C-alpha cells in the first residue's frame, strides 16, 4: 500500500508542474545588447535589478528587433531597485538592449501557455 501512496503523491506534484519554457537568461551589469533569441507568444520578460547603492541607479530595458536593432518597445525605465514582469503576445526574433548604471541585472525570457498568460493579464475592475 505504501508504494501506491508515494506514486500518488508523485503524480500530484508532477501534475501541477508549470509548462513555462525558459527560452533565454541574461545577467550582467552596465550597458549591453543581448544575443538574439526566438520566441513564440505569449511570453514574458522577468526582470530583476540589484545594486550596492540605493541612489543614483538607473535601468532602461528595451526590446529590439533581432536582425535590425529597431526598437520594438520599452520594457521598463527605472530609477529604483526592484523587479517585474512584462508580457508580450508576438512571435519573433529579438534582442534586449540594456542601459544600466550602478545596477546588476538578471533577465529571463519565458514562453507561456495560454492558461499561464491569463494569470499575467491585468484584470480591469468592472
């Protein structure tokens, strides 16, 4: 009977596993343009910035076309430490352009299922 309980517990844990797919991960400091990555919508950029300083920090993160470098959108502009998530629905080849002062940044590109994307969609009050 005990092996059946262990198997049942294992199935419950595995059945709740997320279907997120990590496409790319970047970390560093200062200014940089990342390597190109391919992604299918919906997807998110999960960003985090840290620093040894609380003032004078600056972090600008832009999404650019992977081949041409043309700006596709601003992801975040921040003068304070923190983290966040930004969701996109488009497919494509992209790069991230980072301009950072006095910060260490960590970025994850994650593809989502439609069900997962629903959790990231802001709800408007009725």
